[in-house]
C-alpha cells in the first residue's frame, strides 16, 4: 500500500506498526509464562485501546482497509477501551464509575455466598472470601473486580474473555500480515523473577484498610483499581517489554496520566461534597499531587491525546513535518523532554503513587497471608 502522508501521519503509521509488533511479542511472552492467566487479566483495557485506536488511525490513512479489518472484532472492544483511562470517562462521573466498582464487589460477594446453604451455611458464609488478588512480590497488580471492570462491567467472562482474546490476536496478526512485518523468531522469556500468586479475601478487608479505607467505600474501591493498574505497569509490563519500547511508554503514560487525573478529581469531589473523613488523608493528596512530576503529567493533555489516538489533531499536525518521526513527535508534545527523560519521569511517578497508596491502605508486608491460594 502506497500513501503520500500529510504532516503528522507518518509518525502515526510508524507508531501503529511498532505497537503491533510489541503487542505480539508481549502476548507471546505472557502466554508462555506459568501464570499466564493472571498476566492477561491486566492487559485487557490497554490491548483494547490499542486495537480500537490503531484501527481508527490506519483506516483513516488507508480507507481500503475498512473492508479487510473486521469491524465486528473492533466494536467488541470499545467498552473495554474506555477502561484504559481508569476512572476518567466523558459520559460518566467518577462517582458513577467508583459506584460500579462497589456494585461489582457486592455482586461477587452474593455469588460467592449462594452455594452455602443448610446447617453449616451461616458458618461457611462467614468464612467465604469473595475477592481474588493477583500479587507480584507483595504488590497487588490485578483483582477479580478490576478484571470485570476492564471487560466493561460484564460479569459473564468465560465466553467473553475467549472472544476478546480472539479479536485482539486476530487483529494484531492481520496488521503484521497486511504490512508484511516480521516479528523475531525467538522471543526471550518474560523478565519477571519475582513471585506471582493469588490471594482470596473478603473485599471489605481491603477496601476498609488504613487511612485511605476510612473515607468512602466507592473512592476506596477506585483507589485500589488505580493501585492495581499502577503496579501492573510498574512490575508486570516492564518485565514483558524492553525499557525503550514505545508501546511500554505509551501504556505507562496513559496509566500515570489518568491515575493523577483521577486522584486530583477525587480530592476535588471530597472537598466539595464534605462527604467522608478527609482530614486524615490530606497528606496523601498533598504528597500524591503536589510534586513536580505529578504537576507536569496533569498538564500533558496534548501528549496524552497523541499517545492515545496516534494521529494528531489539526492543531498538532500543523506543528509537524511530513517526515516527523514518532520519537520526535513525542518529544515535541512533551515540551521538549527527551524520550528517556519522559520514561524516567513515568517510572518515578508510578513508583511514587504506588508506594503512597500501599502505605495509605497498610499493604506493606504480607497482610493477606491467610488467603494464599495453592
């Protein structure tokens, strides 16, 4: 396929192809890992965003691809694509989304208790856990609730998860085939030397922990979702992709940008509504949002849009040349910071927020040792 690119389009095409290769490598590494099902749970939203946004970009650049890339596969992923933005949504309030997380928790609790009847039913219901935690060296990186949320809130995941995997895999393989892109024949194993395990607990044991758990149940659930996504980017994605990967930077940036945005919005809502005890967590918000990295991230709407949508908007495009590379585009939208400087900033901020959240929920050490699944 031959195309005379307009300014800003070549870098978008370059990024789509680079990401397709990266995702195929990422999927291959995750598939071969002994804990593959736990790893794939955290990839749902970001992989869906890649498919939806790269499809939109490539069918804009090459309209003839609309008949080749099945829209049925892409449409399936739209609800999940929004979840890559965590608790940011153009059509829903943050209270609506955090409330959805509480509804997921209550529904899972109800399903867990249903089988326990008869004489020992009350005892079994008292002991029954209802939430699963995926943990890497003591750090929560997904929960059963976050998995349901990332699928768009659909509780019947068995059939849907297969359809998602099929759609994402088919699309990515189709891109590589269409543009005749080869991936390395030998893919190194995932660099995840830490211990990955499951813990089963009652959701209140997590949502109500520490100072952050003493405010509002829905915002507590939202902060746990943010923590899981931060840890997935920090501990898991960094072991599946090389540190200089554009796809890795893209996923880390989108996670960090929306984590900071979500926390900032939570602070505003809590202060405005006067609901919940905010006095004990003022220090958390100050440390989370008052640092230089967080302030820089919250100003990077243009870089966020470029990394999300691949193609620049008209105003951005006017600042690019026809031969602008993806690396140059990222640097330009990032206020002149280099790729490596942005990468280092993201690593700092994600690690900082993760540490604050774990401390705020008293998650240091091994608080859920009793829920270990063997």
